[in-house]
C-alpha cells in the first residue's frame, strides 16, 4: 500500500472504534440480528445494496447526474449500520466511475483513499486498511466495530445542521451580522455573514470575501470557512485589529438543498453552482429558477463590489489528489497581490500545492471559464479558486482532518488580510 506511512496515525486512532475481539461464531453468530443499513438522516446517500453473506455486502454508490443526464459524479456516500457490535463486517464499495466535463473520469478512489467511520456520527476517523481494485471499480475493507452502530462516509460530513448551529452562535457576537441573501431551489435560506468592528466606518476598510460548499460533497470547504470565521470573531488583540481594518464577508453554504439531500455536485435542478457564472444573467428570470444558488450569490457579490470594491475573494473547493490556487486575474497590482498570497500560503500554512505557482487563466484543454473566477473578467473582482486535496498532505504526512482544515482557514484569512494592506 503506497501511502501506508501517511496513514499510520489514522490506524492507531481507529482503535477506539474498531475492536480486536474475535467475530462471533457458531450459535452466537446464527442468533445475531441482521445488519441494518440506515439512510434516514440529513446528507445520507447510498445506492443498491447486495448481500453477499450475513456480514458481507457490496454497496453501490448512488451518484448524481446533471440536468442532461450526463456527468455522473460519485464522490459522496454516507450511511449508518446498526447491529454490528463485535461482528466482522466486510464492505465492497463500487460504481465510482462517471464523467467530468462530458468525458469519462477516473474513479475518485485509489490506493491512497480511505473512507471515514464514526461511532457517534460526530467524531470521524479514517479507516486504516483497505484494498482498491481498479479493474473492478471496487474498494474493499473489513471492520469489527466495538459499538452496535457505525457511520460510514466518503469524507467527514459537514451537514447543514452544523451551519445552522454556527450561525446561531455567530449571531450572538457583537462583531457579526447575518443576513439572508436569497433562497435555494427548494426555498432554503442562503446566508451572508459580515464580521468587522461596526463602531468604525467601513470606508477605510478592505473587503475580504470567502465562500464555501458550491458542491455538496466538498465538506472540507465548510471546515475551512468555519475556521476562518471563528478566528476573526475571536476576542484577541490580533483579531480586533483585523476587524478594525477589514470587513470579512462569508457565504457558508451555497448548495444547501443538495447537502441536505445527500447529493454530490449539482443543485436539485441538475445545474452546477460552480459553472454557468458567465451565463447567469441577473435580468433573466429563467436563471433565477434554474440556478438560484448562483443567481443570489452573484447578485450579492456584484452589489458589494459596486458599493465598495472587494479587495480579495476566495472560492473554496475539494478535489481528490490535487491542491492549487487558480485565478483569471491578469492585471497588476491585483495579480502581484495574489502571487504573494500563494507564496505566503506555501511558506506559512499547511497548503500543499500540486502546482508550483498560482495558475493564471485556464489550461488549454478546458472550455472557456465559467466558474466564479469569471467575475474578474466581468466585474474586476480579484477572486481565486482554492482546491484542497482529500488525499494525503505531504506537509502533514497524513490525510488532513477537519481540525487541520479549520486551522488552514484561520491561517488563510489572516494572510488575505495581510496581502490587501
């Protein structure tokens, strides 16, 4: 297994979840109740279940397609198993393959990949040992849970319920204000959180924007944004100075419906909240109906930029094994500012780029830009797209945990404030 050293810590931590007790045999095994699979909770998703034995199952990833029935994405699953205490359970996960940009895509798994498990649905640990079969498109692992219930997920979940709790907590701070800027297809609220020193006028402050969760499966973006938001709300001299000098604006979750429903990438109409930023016209009601997640957030960004220009913006994403910063900013001094941000992120944080420099523009094999980055071309908003890998981080020498991502959020928001001075 190529990444065994990176996973040693996860293997040791898992001892609290996985028991070394032998599996029940004989009459005890015969009298055991059947293993139950549960998806009756927020964010749950699982496709067909094949029973191969009393405690062995082949589980098909549900996936999600776009409005045209194309671009199947299979980067999310989440389910609960009951009546598993002390029993050896073998799971074969399959049906990972799909499409990306209308082309066949490799499975979002491999020798490096580890799902996560939890005894309580709150605290997650990476499974230490597994086998990936590329030809069969199948990922296999065996567990022996200590408790009677075990949650399994693609990556540590960050449900909408946690956003609601965070917003309730933030609303009690004198340094934050929360407003509803729109609604999703199904009528769920989209929020914008402002953090600053409200006793000082905003005219001399820099405007710093951060947004997360355009794609439902990309939970690492939510942990990063929460870390950033909590850090600028802290009652410390350093953060008080940041609030004196800046207005921090956060959109915590954009694709809310799909997060709640356990979908992967697209909104419930099958449109991608990180594509079509060039097409969504705020004067065209059709786009308000098709992709309101883009419509309302784009409206909020452009309104803010017209009122007082955004100095720097960061659009957060996750990918499997790549980590990079990408922008369409092609003019000075903004480009120099973003290059400095990249360099500081490399030297001062756990950011572990797979590309040696800030990517300017788009690779030649991709279609014209249609992500949030297009806001530079259309409105001169200096925005970057950050991809964080879910595979092993070379600086950490392991897969990043939710706390690692929150720490990265704390560090990056401070660097954003530093480079806009």
